[in-house]
C-alpha cells in the first residue's frame, strides 16, 4: 500500500454515502480502512440497484453500482455491535485505530459503550468523527437527515432549477447527492487537520460534522450575496447570479455552456459572434451592467448562437480564448480525450475474478502517488483475517 496516509488505520462504522465517501478518500490516500458491517445485511447501499455489476459471463454479481462508487480500498468485516462480543471486538480494533468514523444518530452508539467518551478512555489519541444530519447539539439534533431533504432545508433547492414562469419551473435537487459528498470531503479535511494536531500535541479529539451545517457552509457566494444585500436569491436555471453571460445556451444542434468571466472576454465573445456593437452598448459594457440587463442581453446572444453548430462555436470561442464547453452526457465524459489522458477511469480486479470499473481520485501527488489495491469488498470478506489478527495480538 502506498500514499501519504500509509500507516494510518481507520475504523469505519459508517454506511450509505457521506461516511463511506470520506473513508474511501482516506483509503485512496493510503490509510488502512476497516469497514464494519452488520452481519447478513451490510451497508444499505449494497442493495441499492439496479444497476448491479455483472461478471465475465454476464451474471448478476449482486454488487450494486452505488456501493461500488464509495467503498474501494476497504476491508469488510461483519460485527454485530449489539452484542457484548461485538462490542469487545470493536474496542479491540479501537486500541489500534487512529481514526473512527461513524454516522449513527446522536447517542446511538452510547448504549453499546462505543461513544467517544467511552472509547477515548481506551485510546486517548483516537480521532473520532461523527457525521449526523443536524449535529450533536441544537433542537434538531435527534432527527435523521438525508441528502435530498437537506438540499431543501439548507437552501440549495431554492436556488436550483428554472425560474418561475419558465417551462419546468420549480425547485430541483442536484443530480448527485452533493450534501453527502461535500460532508464526506469536509470530514476528510477535518480528520487530516486532527491528525496534524495530534502529531503536534499527542491529543485525539471528537469531530462533530452535520449535513445541514455543510449545506449552509457551501452556499458560498449565494449565501454571501444574501447576507450582504438582504435580497433572497431565486432560481436562475444554469445562469450565474453574479456574472453575465455565464449559462447554458442553445446552438443549432445542441447546447453549450458559455462562461464569460470578465469584460475582456465579453469583448472577444462579441467579436466571435459577429455582434461587436453589443460590446460597446452602455447596457452591456461592464459585467455589473450585464447583470442588471441580463434579460435584454441573453435573447440577443441567443439569436446569434442559433445560426451555427456546436462544433463551429466551440472552435470559434476557443480561438477567441472565451471559456466555453459542450454539455456532455456521461458517455461523452468518459470518452473525452482530456478525461482519458488524466486516467480518470480504471478497473480493479475483484476477489472473484471479474473487473470492477472505477472513477479515479482526482488528486495527483508527486511524491506519494496513489495506488489502488483493493476492489470494493464482499460483505464480510476480511472478517476472519482481521479478527484472527486481533486474537493473535498480545
């Protein structure tokens, strides 16, 4: 195993997506990850299909695509934490672990003696990361939280979708579970920060991370827009609230994303389109003016764009150094020469002999390159190996 976290051991009691996404990133970085699953059932996402992966003979393997996306690099062991024996097995692993990751409801592990206070007594240097819907405190702390409801409660759906009055208007969720994924990434950065603190101080600590907090935090410029102006932002479809033109536009054979980020780019955009008069129009001469007059500008640009094909405009804007890209489907994404050049798709050999298609971690380390060794595991694949190791440990 290689990677910058080689030697770090992670005990993963989480399931679904936010926690497993975090532990997969840690595994990609070289940590040894022990994924604890309920005997006979395992992570809920093992059953979240179709689609399910097929073996070389075309038979269903029972491995859901959803489970595969977030569980490579881990060792699966089945432990029933509701039993005294299971609790002792977890505690034995805690004594060796650097990090524990869990996403039980607040207080859910206390009844088993597996809460932070209990385990800190066994391993004072343990970094214990709890992921919940609403955090360990506050009036909603005891409630369960799920990605889509948090996208709604946390404001994301209010700014996602077509504006009122347009076809298909209404709030929309994002096409992947971005709250879970972002919470997983915040968990990774928090764990790395806690490991650094431990290296300096010798102290472990408890990390309290909530889906709702994460969603509010990464509203980013939209939150800042509201806090500064007091104006509640609405839905703009693919358009940007602070930059114009910066949205999907239709051409005569499809759609492109036009992303004009400054006034100089707008000048070049107008030259490429053949509408240089718009570049000097007082309504559009600066980005601030274009934001104020977007309803006048966008229809004018749309008329020019409909005159030619996607290939024509991609070439024209590229030559003019105006950011622009096609709206690709996933087949086009994985066929894209840049995606292929960056090796963003690869395969892992499963223990049962078939290949598992994977999407790579995007991080490229120069000194500690990532090496993917372990396909997403079968339920309990490593139980005997890991628990027998525990029995042999003095």
